[in-house]
C-alpha cells in the first residue's frame, strides 16, 4: 500500500479538536462524505490514520453521492480507496433530475445541490445504522460562513464541530481546526488527484454562480495579509462566546 503522509500540523489540530469535542470515540460507526475534493480526501486519510494509532476502536465508510448527471464518473476515487484500503461506496441518486423540477427561480444552485447531497448522505447514514456522519469542513469554511451569515443574512452563525441531526445521529467535523491551505498541501504533497468544482452539478447550469463566498474569501485573505494571527484569533473567539454582550433579548441580564 502506498504511503500517505499527513503533516504534524493537521494531526495536531485534528487531535486537539477531537479531545476537546469528543468527535470520534470508542465504538463509533461513521459515514464519511467523500466528494473527492482536497478536504474530504484529507478527512478519510485522517480517519484511516486514527484507526491505526488511536487508543480506541471505531469504523468508518466513505460514501460519494452520485447526482445522476451526464458524464458523472468516480473511477479515480474507486481506485484510490481500493489502493488505500478505505471502505467505499457510491450512493446513486436522481438529485440532478429532481433539480430540473424543484429548484426555485433565482435560487443558488450551489446551495441547492449542497442541501440535496447532505440529505442523501443523512438518509444513507440512517439506513446503514451509523451513529455519526463526518464532513470535511475546515476552519476557513467556519470563518467564511460566519462572515457570510453576518454580512448577507444579518445573523451570527457558523459551523459547530458536532451537532445532533434531526434523524438522531451526530454530525462531526474533525477538520474544524485545520486550515484550508493545509488540506491543499496534503493532496499536493501526496500526489493525490483531487476533484474540483468541475464535478458540481451547478457547472452544467447556465446560471450566474454565487459570488458571496469568493468575495468573503478575498476579504479574509486581505485581512490575514495585514494580520497573520487573524484565524488564530477568530478560532479563539469562536470558543469564547459572550451572547449577553449583543442585542438579542433572550440573553440580556435584567
């Protein structure tokens, strides 16, 4: 089996998050969303590393949600998982066909397909009796979501490391303290062919794609250039909330 190297920075960040939030524990059965992008590939190899070295036992299976769109193939992912002994399945759906009839005019195609993919993954987890679903979101995703929610939706909201879904299982984000540049470096240094935006169904639609995330990324890149400690400080802020210092009457002391 070819050797895969995971940087000490990724292992340290993921390890500390796991200790703090108890994301992966003894006896867990975890379903992992594997899109084939750099983040989800980092996640499955992190979990594989944890299986070999953690002082507890758990199992996981990687699943790719197949949208049912023209030309959609995952041969490279299949071979990659076989090569590295990663349990893997492609979950067939008709999401692309459903989108033709149900998506609302002027809706965000990216958000729509993301919600549908998440729903399919949750259904698969429930059918398979998994107690946790693992997603590949990292610290950059959490920070970008926070500013997008605040600036465009007027709400203070981000991405928690763990939460209970309505279907009963927990959703976990083991990479929540890992930076995006670290997942990018992981696939580059290991020579892994990651799938990019070309696999998104929205690419086949003749629509104007949402610009808010790219604008937010650019804004944060500018801020981080001026303050290299930006993400370190934001991570600390996300861990030390003071809800009573805002204007939501539910948290005001009287």
